[in-house]
C-alpha cells in the first residue's frame, strides 16, 4: 500500500497536488479540511464546531479529528492502492494516532512530502483564492493566524517523520506541472 502524507503550510499546494497524485497512483484522497467544510455546509453539529475554529484559523481538538479520520478510513479505503492524507496529521498526537490506525491493518506511512513555499508566496496565493472563491478563512488576519499555528503546532510533525526516515523535501514553487514532476520522481521510487 502507498500511504502518503502531503504536508506544508496553508496555500503550499497540498490540495492541488493531491488531485494529481490521486489520479496517477489510484489512491483515496482524504482532506480533513474538505471534510470539515462539508460538515459546515451540511450544518451538522460537527460543522458548527468546525466553523468556530476554522473562522479563527485555529486547529480543532485532536480527538475530534482523529475520530473523524478513523471513520473515513474504515468506510472508504477498500479497493484503493493506498491513501493520500492532506491536512492531516497536523500535530504530533495526530501523527501517533495515524500510526496506530494504520498498524491495525498491518500498514504504515510510506512517505511524507513537504511542499516548501516561502511566506510571501503563500499569502499571495491565499489572498487571490479568497478573492476568487470567497473561502472564508482566506483573509489577511486569519491567514496570519493559520501561518502562526502552522509554525508553532504543525511543523514539529516534520521532525516526527524525519526521525522515522520518511521525510522528503519538495520545492513547492514553479508551475503546478513542475512541482508534480518533482513529486512523481519521489513517488515512483517509493511505489516500486
Ligand atoms: P485545510 O483545508 O487543510 O487548509 P490549509 O492547510 O490552510 O490548506 P489550504 O487548503 O489553504 O492550502 P493547500 O496547501 O491545500 O493549497 P491549495 O492546493 O489549495 O484546513 C482548514 C482549516 O481546517 C484549518 O485551519 C483548521 O482549522 C481545520 N483543520 C483541517 N485539518 C485539521 C486537522 N488535521 N487538525 C485540526 N484542524 C484541522 O492551493 C492554494 C492556492 O494556491 C489555490 O488557489 C491554488 O490554485 C494555488 N496554487 C497551487 N499551486 C500553485 C502554484 N504552483 N503556483 C501558483 N498558485 C498555486
């Protein structure tokens, strides 16, 4: 099984590249951000909770996210060659929980790809998307919070995978095709 974590700051291109990776390698794409936005749109209890965190650029509590992810994995992973995790894990506690979930099925994380993009470019991309799509957390104040949360709470996850020998750095600037080419070079080695 090919279980990939696509990692990086808000706006680094995780969702964009996940679509390409999913298609080429026949994976299940799990985006915790997309799942939460679907809950908000459906006006569920979880959606109401999610909105209160997302609108401030804060992370939801680990256990809420872990329970949501565990259910999604059980319901939908069958028949795929693996999973791409987008926006998860975002804390070391989430990374540890993912290891436990995968080990139950004798699986493991195959590789973590960090999309590395400088701060100014991230802000430019997110402000542009906010203007084009109206995504509610793409305004300057919330973007600054999301970047701070990423720096303080999420970057330690990189060390977790570095220590496990799973980490790969990917330059996240250039055209979408160029970046995908870099990712595919790594994944072709891991998949074979
Ligand atoms: P989430 O939805 O995961 O958002 P994010 O991490 O902030 O990431 P984005 O979706 O903004 O960016 P991306 O890296 O996917 O980039 P994209 O491809 O879209 O999380 C949202 C919120 O949900 C969190 O703040 C938190 O509250 C909550 N949450 C989610 N997961 C959680 C978890 N595990 N634990 C706790 N809370 C959680 O690209 C961005 C833009 O750039 C697009 O417009 C795209 O077209 C453009 N672009 C992409 N590539 C390029 C390129 N090469 N050149 C130019 N533009 C590009």
